[in-house]
C-alpha cells in the first residue's frame, strides 16, 4: 500500500480542494428548449440537475439515484417530463437504462445483459433506440414504451453505432461495416423495425462515414465522412439518392459495382469543408438551413455554423479553448432559432455553459464555473508546440528496435509549473484514438500544483489530424507512436533548460497506461519513475477478456487477432519485456474495469514478482487496486483517492516539492 498518510496537511488540503470542484457534465436541452439537464456535483456527489434556460434557476432532481461517475450522457423524454440516464454497478459499464421524473421518481426502463447505450428517443416518445452487446457484438435494439418490449433490429458482425430516428419515427439511420475492408464504416437507412436496410454508399471504401442528424423534414441527412483524409460534413438528399437507386453490395472484391454505387451516391450529397482542419458536424439548426459543427485547430475546438445554401461557414466569437456539445448522437445545440447552448473551457478556465446569440454574435454565461478557493490565475496555461518525429528517439530502445517511420509533425502541450528547476511529467492520453486539447484538465492541473511541468503529446494515431494520421497506428502499437512520445520529451528537455532531466516521470491511463508501461520498458534510460493507471500489459489476454465490441473494434482493428499475428501481440506487450523496468513504478487499477480488466495489472504484478522485483513503499513497485471503481471515475471521493496516491508517490519517488499550497487554499 502507498503511504498516503505521509502527505503533509497543505498538500492534502490542495488535493481535497481540487477534487471537490463542482463540474458540469453532459448538458442536454429539453425538447421545447426551455430547460437544460446535466450532471453536476456541487453537493459532493454527482446528481442530475435541471436549469431554466431563461431565468438560470437551478433545480436538483436526483438524490443519490444516478451513478457517482458521470461518464455516460443523458437524454430527455419526448414530453420533457423525464430524463433518461445510464446506470451500472460501481463503474462496471454494464449499463441499464433508467428514467428520472421531475417528482424524483426513478424507473427502470431497459434491463439487459451486457452494456446498453441509449442513442435516441422518438419524437412521439413511443420508442427508444439503443445499442447493446447482449449477444456479443454491438447491435441496434428498439424499446417500445407502451408494450415494454425490446426488439433486436440488426445483427451485424461489426459494431453498429450513431443510431437515430427520423422525425416521423418511420426510419432509422446508423453506421456499420459490411465490406471486407476492416477500417471501413458506412451510413445505413432502414425502416424503424430494421427491415430493408440500405447502404447509402457514401465516400470511398476504407473511409469512415456516419449519420449525425435528420433534417426537420426527414428528407435530408447530415453525415460525417473522412474520404478526403480530414473529416468533413455532408448533407444527403435522400430523395435524390432514391432516384439514383444504386447500392453498394458490401463486397469489395466486386470492385466496379461498388465504385459505381459510391460515385452515383456522391451526386446526391453536398459536401462542406471551409478550412484545412478536421470538422465534426453535430446537428441541423432550427429550420434546417444551417448546421452546427466543431472545427479542430491546434488542439482547440472552434464552433462553426454552415449555411447549407451558400456553403459558407462562420466561426463563432468565443474565447480560445475547447467548445463542446453535451450529448452523443443528434446534438440539439439550439435553445431557439437564434440562441445556441455551448459548453466551453480552456486550460485555465473550468467548464461553463454559454448561450450564444447568432443574431448579435454575442454570448452570455448561463452557468458559471465554480473555482472554490482557486481562481483561473492559479492554473497553468498550455503552450502548444510541434516537433518533427520519425518515431525513433535518441534514447536507446531496449525492448524492440524500429526502423524510422515517416517523419511527421507531432503536436504537444506543455504546462509550466513555474518551479526552477522543474521536474517533467510526460502525461500520455488514452484511446489511442483520442487527443489532448487546450481544455481544462483537472489531473493536469493537480500535477502542476505538485511542482511538475506537464507534457502532453498527440502522437501519431491521435485524432484531430485526419484519417491518415490516425491510421499510422494500425499494426504498430508500441511502435512509432511511442517513439513520438519519447522524441517530444527529449525535445523539450533539450530546449527548456529549466527542466530537470534527472526527474522525468511518465504517467497515463487506459491506452496511456499501456504507454506508461511501454515507455518504462522500451526507453528506461529516459525515465526516473512511472505511473500506469488502468493500463494494458498483456495484449493477448486483453483480447480475450475485454468487452466483445472492444475486442473487434479496438484490438482486432489495430492488431489483427492473436491467431493471425501472435508475434506482434507478444512483442508489443509490456509484460514480455518486464525485466527492462529500471525505475520505480506505481500501478493503479479499478477492480470493476470491463474495458481493461484488472487482470492486466495482476498479471504484470505476478511477472514482476517472479523476476525478483520488490513491492511496497520502499520497493521497486507499488500496487493499488481501487474498489467500487471501473475504468476511471469522475466521482469526487474517488478522484481524491487517486490524487493522493499520485501525489504521495511523486513526492517520495521523484523528490519534487509541491508549489506553496497556502496561496491556493482559502483560509478557514
């Protein structure tokens, strides 16, 4: 066990103050635009709150009825009298679907084996559309609110997602893949009972397309596609597509027929792209003549409105940082014809809700962020930098030798702790299909307050740079992307003489946890300590024990199967090279994790023990399992537990001194 009792009072006070900062999650507009539901933990526990969009009056609906962890999003019922939410067992993500009424009544709606994810509610309120891995793969299901019956709508071998009802409820749209190209994703439209599914044949085979929102009249479909590398938006004229009358047959071996179908379908789509950056559409605006999108640029997300008639776009005038919308699937950002609801954050400003007026190009803050004893000036800003990398750093590779990969520009964020000299903590994002952005990150700011400058690297394979950049990671986990991380770390150590090269720590969760393990066995000379949180260590065992849709859509997509590529699975598993570990290591894992089961950490622990590594506060490795927790948690109490583990380990193992806590914590 880590000796967290050794933390001094000032450090503990800072950690408690940070962990208890209230956070907004998943803001969702009611059907009539008058209210906004979201998770909020101002009481110290995550609860469902509803905000009046006109008066700003805030009301708490739940009383311990919703999950402590605010991972999963919310949905309003069609009449605006209930809010649907996902409920699991202590973070195991085996979600069922529940509803909470204004009166505080909680009702179980869908209880099903495996994981259920609510995608949409029909406009008449009679049906719910959700995905579930009940039978193995993620497929589409419909719940009839009158008969309480669940009907399976699809039965594909590949995962189904992005489901939505047409406005009249007669059709559904979704995304899946029936081609022989494993990386392909297509848009489908079917009858509401799942019959007569039609592949709309958008974009090229091998690209990824998905439906985003139906037009108000049900005759158009807003989609996203990355055929041209950078993600773009498209508006499909479904009537024009019907006139084309051609559908891809799903067999890439047939070649010509499939190409002809996709070429013909392209004539029924208006594509929109007004920049050299990735853009993600989120939904039509009222009237259907405009749509809303988010533009990725230099680790920021900028809100954009497109005029469908002219094809022109305009960036909304909000502060720099990250703008987001609250819910998965068709995202109703519109309160009314002129006003949009935006969630905004930056490296130094916490999430807040803004109402943006399209007529005046002005915004007002609807719900301000809470800062407790802190202010935005207490938080470190992020410097965006880029480094050229071929995936082979100067530091010797001890596990696997690589030939140089393509030289790419790798983006990164550096947070300066202000300490001189400053230890460096390399914080690697998860996913791997994810990225670090210029938004507020509580873990990053906590680490900065522990005296560490923090480096976040958007290695090859990260999002926000296009399909080709993402696909650099295919069949190369533990390869050039890990070299990118080490190369950028070397760069900042060389260029910032105030960084202490003798106090460098690597930390990450999920795929970032895998990266932390890999960095410590591949580049042991670079690091003085490592922290691996909910990380992968044995790729074959991960393939066998993760949720079925993760097995196919993550492991098999990137690495093939262990049967197909046994050498790759073994070579790129940190457990294979555990004897290279040469720095103190903290291992942390939630016992209820179903994405990356705790067996990943337990197997690594057993291997290290067999190699003679000593465990404990004074040993080579420290090991912590977190009860009542799965794949990370937003719960304040559980976050504090993790903060204390990290701070204690870093103080003892990296010899850092936290910044003066007294200046951050208000006196009693």
